[in-house]
């Protein structure tokens, strides 16, 4: 019974994928719309810089600011110095 269900699921997935591929028409993406004025393409370095480098730099800057401006460490150190322990006599 499991083979039958697996076969049915595989057939359904393959049929759905095939229909999606046939119904979509990537050739229509090549026709220009009115007012369409695409600029020059980006190189690989520019693409990596925009989509990888800039987000990574922003992440590092924000992380650095959070670590540098973190006050919780100073509070923990100050409170441990303020604890007074009775000396045993």
C-alpha cells in the first residue's frame, strides 16, 4: 500500500511541475513594456557586493555597536563589588 501512495504522490508532483512549466511562458519576459528602460547589467563583483557585502557589513556594524555599547557587563561587575560578606569571628 505504501508503494501505491508513493507512486501516486510522485505522479502528482511530476504532473504539477510539468503543468507549471508548460503554463509559464518565460519567452514573454523578453517583450518590452511601454516605458521599460532597463539599465546596464551588473557584474558578478557588483552583484556580490550589493547582495552579500553590504548586508554583511551592516550586520557587523550593528553587532559591533551592540557589543561596544552594552552596559550589562558593567552592571554585573559593579554589583559583585558591592556585596558585603560578614567575616566569621
